[in-house]
C-alpha cells in the first residue's frame, strides 16, 4: 500500500480524533507572549477534571516540588504558562485518542509505553538539559499517537508491518515504511499539524525515529533548532523498548550507542535512568489514565456504549454469549491470518486455519464450519477454485463464505459471487467491517 493511500484513508476518516476544546484554547493563549498567568489558570480551571489531573501530576514526586501546589495559578507561576499549558494539552489529547478494542493491540500497553516515553524523556533532559524538563514530558507522551491511527484505520496492514518487524528483527518504523511507505511518526506529524500544534511539539514527534534511517538530523529539525528535543525523544523511545521488549536483546546496545552519539549520555547515566524507570513509570501512570471506567468492565451492557464503539460492542456481546460457532479462516498471509484468528478467538469462536485453497477445501469438508473466510489469492489452489470445490459438496452448499481480497476488480468480484460467495471484503479492511460480516452471517445461519 502506498504512502498516499494510507494518508488518504486516515485523513478522510469521519471519526478522526479532534483536539479537545480546552486544549485548543490553552494552546492559543499560551502562544501569545502577552498572556497572563491568571488567564491561563482560569482557562484550565474551567475543566475541573483536567485541573484535578494536572495538580495530581504536578504534585507527584516525579516533578519533585518541595511543597504541595494547591492551585493551577500557583503551578503556572512556578513552572511557566507554556509548560503547564503543554501538560494540560497532553492530558487532554491522550483522553481524546481512539481506545477501541482492535486486533492484536492493547490500548493499556500502548498507554503504559507512552508514559514510559514521557518519564524517560524527563530523566534524560535532567541529565543533559534541565531547561527542557517540563515541556518535553508532553512531547514525549504524544510521540506515538500515529500508531493509534494506523491501528484504528488500517489494522490488518499495520499487523503486516508488525509481522515483518518480528520476523526480520527490524525496528517497527523501518517495517512500516517497507509495508506502508510511511510510518507512525509521519502520521503523528500529520495529525499534530492538522491540530495546529506548535512546531516545538509537532516536529520532534514527526522525526523522533530519524536515527533508525541514518545519523543525520533532518533539515526541518535543524531549521527550528529542535535537535536536542528530537534526540531526547529518539532516546526515550529506545529506553522504553529496552524496558518493555525483553526479547529484544539488541535494544540495550543500540540505546548505549545512540545515547552517547546523540546526547553525549554515557552508559553509566543510561543505566541509572533504566534502574529507576520501572518504578517511576508505575508511579506516574497511576496518577492519570485516559481509559474510561466502562472500559474496565468487560461484562458491561453493550447497549450503553456509544455507537462509535461498534467493534467493542461486538466483542463483548459475543464473549458474553460464549458462542462456540466454528469459523474457517483460509489465508496465506501470516500477519492477516494470525490477526483475524486471534480476534475471533477472543470473541468466543472456534477457529480452524488453512494456509492454502487445497487445505481450505479439505478442512471445510471435515470440520463443517459455520462460516468460511476465504482469501482469493492463495498458493496451491486459489480462493475461487477452492470456493467452487466447497460449493460442490452438498453438505456445504449453504455455508456462508466471505471472500477476502486485495483485488477489487469487478470481474474478479463477479466471478466470486457467481461461484457461490455470499459476500466479499476488500483489503485492507477495518475491524468493525469484518466483525459486522461475521456477526451477520453467523446469526443468519
């Protein structure tokens, strides 16, 4: 899939996250040099929940103030209105990001890693440039927002890039560029530009993986004198990888090398930060959390959820019913196959896997599934021939079959329908669309 296709899918999405109203206003007033402490404080204090979170974070040992900060005005006076405004912006944005259940993606883990980035960035700047400490927290917290968008709007294509990264032991940003011709950093840069965030946040977010593609600082970063901020984000990301990805044995060596090369941060200082990072992340993540209470209760009544949470509704409804319908998934792409099967299992279905058309026919005849998801382009026997063979079995004439295809040629689709397919889904497809088809044909049967 080309860069332009991915960007078009995301930028044309009807439910693309918008910057919260309070964040927009905070960003506007803090960009004005004539803004007063009182003006910023009063604006933030209009949002009681945001004010409470803000004071909770500022009063944590993480920020290290010797006395309790009792008001937003006091915080602005001590830290500066831009720093407090940036923190308020970050807290607001994290609460606005998509949090739907998605194939192979845990928002909880994503959130913890974001906090890891933020905590690491502050610890790094304390070691190399204290003046950046307050402002860098928000930039680092938001650096991976592009991942959320890729997962939400192109989940299976994104899953393919994850499979590439794991199979070849390469960085996810490198795999994304190979699979998508873009990466989550560029997507994050596009979103923050659309939100009109200041260059001091937007540019480091856009380029925070520059070191994966060479040693040169990007020209845009140099032109805005943001070399240190962008390098801090790059190193904070590597620190979080070293903390979370225990199987990545090369992560630590890469971290040591780049920390020295980009920020003159020696191995001893890196180790000191890594030693305290787990406890600091645990402490900070308990202070504020973007997930709503209803997300914690998997048995909550699905009808109470907003309509936009269609994917999560389907998962909860199916899980609560403990359905044991059997679904055959015939797909030669490992990433797509694993992603779909994991999702269906979580929904309570039994899943049978076929790697090619010939296996699909044999398993369909033996297992008598309630639904078949059949890829068109497969080795040994393609999906169309497999479809015809399955329909030739009297016991399988009424079994619903949905074709999965990256080929949307009218002739191909027509041939599939004429050969007995009930429906087709064009790749890449959204999770909600796949869930809708599964639910429709399982219940119809």
